[in-house]
């Protein structure tokens, strides 16, 4: 699936975004929200995976106001990313993501609903978006901001899927159980992946847990097929 560039119009400028169309050229929409590393090679690969399933995928550049990106060729990728994310205004970032959702929904290629998928930092943003905007499905991989967002849980009405690793230093078991208690309901699925740490879906050697990555992706594909089906 070829990648195209587009722009999300905002009151103070245009946010760059990346677009992937499915083989049919049409389908339900998925807003894909980045890790702290930005719209990286990994996020682009996942976007192509989702497009191959039949979805129109839009990944906005949430760092656009910072006039900087993470240079993946350097050794200090994590340090770069932490410095960038620390500069973001959370509410403004959520507002930008909601605008991207609206832009995606308005695209002529989108039919059959719109969902949101987020990884790590993007998982928290996705949860917040689902609390303040209408979405048809939410997938959050180890949403790092979720512990601070649980007051919004009652406002998330979309069918939701959450993934966590049992060896996650950022989201330890007691935190995950607090999240489970806050988000629980008949429309919510939460999976624990044994032995997996934070960012286990990221294929970088320092993060990836291959078994959890494969298992979680299979669960994600199944969830989307049920909750945001491609016609």
C-alpha cells in the first residue's frame, strides 16, 4: 500500500499527515496515533498492515508544532523522543488528533465507520479522543497516559481493546488492574501478554517481545473484524 501525504486543517496551520488506502481504495477509517518516536518506520509499517486489512489509515504528525522530529539514524532515539513529548501540550495534542479524526471521516474513500488505534503515547491520546469524540472502535496498546485519564473512562462508549504486558515497568500489574477496573464493561476487551514489557509491539530489539507481538496483532485483527468490519 503506497503512502501519500496530506494535511489536517487547524485554526493555526496545517498538520502534516500520512495516508494509506486499502487495495479496494475504500473502506472504514482508522486514525493511527504514534508512539513518542513520531510517525516512525514502525508506525508506517503498522499503517500498511492495517491498510492491507481493508482500512483507510491516517497517521498525523502530532509533533508538527515543535518543528522537529526524531532522527531514527541516531543512537539517542529515546532521549530525542522524551525531549519532544515533554514539550507537547496534552489538550492541544488531543484537539489536533480529534481534528485528524474529523478529516479522516470526511474523506471520500471512507465508508463504514471510523476507529482509532494508538501505541504507547498514542494509546493514551486515542483513549482521550474516544472520550471526547464519536468513534466506532478503539484499540490502545499499553497507553502510557491511561493512569492519568481514568476519570474519562465513563465517557468512552466505543467498543475498546487494550493490550498490556505483564513485565511492563511503566505500567506495572497493580496499575493495569486499576485500569481494568476503570474501563471494564461489556464492550471492553483487555489482554495481558505474559512476559512482555512496554512497547512490546515495536520491532526494535530493545522493545520487542515476538510472541506477545504476534498474539496481540491476531487479537487486534479479530477485534477490528468484529467491531469495525470491512464490507
